[in-house]
């Protein structure tokens, strides 16, 4: 007779007291992933097939890893798969086999080597992977290796073909005048139409259509907002005010943006350049296909439908504004860019990314970083050595605003998904569903003298949150690079230092977006989170 510990160590089920050992029984974990494709891939259907497979072979399933409504294109957001690999490699797994429905449920990675890599990591740790609904045994034979490679390529190709079809469908809806995308923006609202084209209701921020036959269009917003949009164009065209001057006057009047925030040069500029204000429906300005990097597309790739919505700005006014902006934003030579940067330095006594972006008639800080390799390199060319106080005053102001925006986004998304969030106004600690707490921290990006990037995550140890959402900022500290989800036992009194590439255990909790956390916060209790 063997003990539980011995049975687990050998990958067998333990015997009850008084039983003899009839035969060795393998212990297995099942991995199921549900996307939004077909009912045949529901987690219940996958589990049924996997359990039938296990029964035929005398395998006992002791653990389930489930990723619900997760894309198979990338590993980011697939918490269960990452947790399973971490358990396998750390030696805490109580099983010696992993059962998966088929090759596609393991993933539809665009690079077949990536799919093979995750399986290889499991095999290297002594774990066998079986695909229960496939017609081949994953035994390492030449035949299974070839068939598996073909299946992986087919899975990736399916996603590519589906992406093309979905994109074509979205383009068709754009051409028909229907809205695809996010919030309407200041001065506009989203209206929901039924299959007959009749208005059903106005969609509030965060609301979405529930019927496949419904469509969304843009309509003019409240009269006060419409008048404000027209006033912005009037001040820009007739009085020659810059975006910054217009923003300052709006703020003095106490007028807020559609997000309830103060106006900036960027928010005014967006109103002056977006064709939706003259009724045009424009799509594909940016691409994020197959979960790859978001890219900005040229105007020749935009999909548009002119006159799709009721305009709130005269087209002639819009075109005049575009001509002024185009003349102002012509491509500068290196010498012109440095000359303008020098004048900005003389005017302010110091320069920073925020100062550059908020100055009228200047290329963006991103343009300087791209043209000269980095902002620090551009600074050195005009004889400016950044002073820590000056840089940090500006950067801290931007990061504080970003931190607040991210907290608001977390609260908004969890609430939209049906969860409940209580925010402590003094500490910003979030209590989610009355079950666990979360803290959002922002890690500034610092560039070393050799050009490397470093981050330090400072934990709210005094608050002792169950989960810390750590946001690594990008090189210019203007947007999120990625997110780390760290449970309480990862917390430490000293900051956690991160490089561009980090250890496997830390990478197991790294994600590109916050979608995984929003879904988890809606469903998971603290008792399920703590064991990480």
C-alpha cells in the first residue's frame, strides 16, 4: 500500500485504507478553453470528451484549468494556461498528464513554434500532453509530430481567415453608415436602431447592443455640447486661437469633457480633426488584428462612409481647420526640429515630453524620440541636461492623472460586467464584490545610460491588498506597456525591480491588457485568488 504523498509523487491515485494496489493509475489535469466561436467548443462539451477519454484509459482527473471566453491567439489573458505551466514547472502539480480537447484548444497561435514551445515546457518537466479528440496519439512519433504541426498551422490559418471575414463584415457596416467602435465623443451620442432602422434608445457610456440585428449610429448630443463644439471651431478659425488657448478658456468656464475631465490641447485637437463631426463614418485608422501590436494606418487604408450621420459642424469649416493644421504639421527637417526645441527651452528654461506635447506648433515628443533615438538624445543636441526636479514634476503630474484614469477604468469595466466595486477615497484601495481587495500601482519607465529600460514596482504594503495590479509604463511614460497581476504573497517592503525581460515565474502573471482581470473580478472570490 502506498501513501498519498508517494502516489502523487509517482503520478498515481492513492489507495483507500485496506485496499491493495491493483494497478498504477495515472493522475491527470484537464485544460479547457472557451472562445466565442462555436457551441461544440463549450467547456462542458470539452470536459465530457476529455472524461470519456480518461475513463477508457483508466486515467483519473484531479484538477481542472479553465480559460473562459479567451482568445487562443496569445497567451496573455489566459490565466489558467499560465497557472498550469507554472504548477508543472515548479513541481507542485499533483498529476503527470495534461488532457486537452484538441490542438485548437491549446491555442491558435500565429507562430506554430509558440504552441510547440508551451507543450515542450510541459514535456521537459516530465508532463505528457494528450489531445483527446484528435485522431492521433501524441506519442512523439514522426507521424504524430507531422500531423500535429499541420493541425497547428491550420488552427493559425483559421484565425487569420476569420479575421479577414470579420474585418470585411465590419467594413461593410461602416459603408452602410453604422458605427463601429468606442464612445461617441463630446457633442455626440450613440443611438440604437432596430432591424427596421428605427431608433430604440440612446446608449449610455459602457452600454452595448444586445441583439445581433440591432445597429448603432451617431446622433447630435445635448444642445449645449453641440454649441460648444461649434464655438471651438469658431475660435480656431475666426480668432486664430490655438488648441491650448481654447482649452484654457473652456476650463475657465467650468466646461468639462465628455469624460468629466478638464480640457487639454489634445482633447481640443481631437475635436478639430475627427470627421465624425461632419457626419463621416471613418474606420480602420488603427489596426489591432490577431492580437498583434496596435499600428496607425495611413489615410489610404481608412474605410469611410461620407454623410453617414447628421453633421454638427459645417464641412467647409472642417476643411479650413484641416488646412491650417496640415500647414502647421508639415514634416520638419532635423535642423528645424532642433531649432524649435531650442526656442522652447529658452522660453521655459527646461523641456520635457509633456511641455513639448502641450506647446503649439511643435512636433510631438514621440516624433523627437523617433527621429533622434530618444528624448534624452534630442535634449543633448540642444544643450539641455534634464534636471530631475523639472522632469519629475511634469512626469509625476502626468502619471498621477494616468493612475486616476486607470482606477476609473477598472471600476467602470467591473461594474459594466455586473460586479460591485467600492473605492476608498483616501487610499484608492478597491474592494471588489465584497470579497477581495485590489490596489493599482504605476511603475515609471527609466532609461539607463546604455539605453536599457528599468521599472520599480512599489507595493502598498500598509494597505495589504489581496491583489496588486502593477502597470509598467512605456518608454515615454505616456501610456501602459503591460500589466502584472501580483497576489499578496508577492508583496515586499522593498520595490520590485523589473527589466525588459524577467524570470519565468514573474512572466507567468504578465498580461498585455486588463481584460483578464475584469473577467476575474466579476467571477472570482478571494479564496480562489489567494492560493496563487
